[in-house]
C-alpha cells in the first residue's frame, strides 16, 4: 500500500524533460520542511500497487512516468518499480536526495535542499544523478560541485509576490550567465496553467 497525493497526466513543466507528456505519481509527505515549498503534498489516499499501475496505464500515450512528491523515496519500493517497468514507460524520479534511489529508475532528477531553512535537517546522500535541478535563492553554487550530473539546471524560487518572483528570476539569470555550466529551468507549467 502506498500513500498517493495524486496521479495525473500532463506535460513535464521543468528541467531536462520540459514539454514531455508524462504521468505524474505524486506521493504524499516529505522528510523535509522547506519554507519555500510550493507543493501541497501532505493529503493523500492509500492505494494498492494494482490501483497505481492501472492509473498509470490509463494514459497509454505517455512514454514517461514521473515519481514525485513530497519525497517519493519514502514510499517507492522495488515491487512498484518492477510493476511500472511492465507498463513500458520510462521511469523518472524527482528526489531531494536524502535517501537512496532504487535500481530500475531510468532518470534521476536530484533537487537538493541543503542550505535552506527546513531543508537542511536531513543531509543529501546522493552524489550522482542524470539531472541536478537546484532551486536558486542566491546560494553558493560550489556546494554542488561534488555532485556528478549529466545536466545542471538552476530554477528561480517561485513566489506568489510578482515583484519577488521577478527578483528571483533576474538573480537566477545572472547566476547562469556567470556560471555557464548551468542552464536555466523555468516552471513552464505555471505559465501554461497546467498541473
């Protein structure tokens, strides 16, 4: 049994797979309490493995299933990964990196929260990923130098305040311009009105 916040079909809105039709399996709960978290992931419904697989398989055109949260490594296990592999979809996970990732995951997006109030209560243990996606609030980027990543993205921290949001965006653009090993990631799903 797994506590699921929601399962939905949409376009990936950020990072390397931006624009890719995907089935999102959002798990409930997180082991961190970041002050800037914009995901209401605590509510959830307990679902069985067959129920999750049926919900994912009901979107046959999506080639990618994204395990997200909250923190998906609190719930995802080997039986779930094996069952999702049987759907024929590639499996991606979006994790804060505080727990190991299971084998069988095709794409790991690491979004470490160290250095942020509420995000540094549990250390990041992952040192390798496909995609490093960092929420940027002006922190020293050298702290991520030891993480081996095929792709590095900086993403401006979202704010409901338009002026603050613009300030975060400009600071993120400047950081990317001054650190060309990084690329800019925007939350395009917000602009497009998607989940």
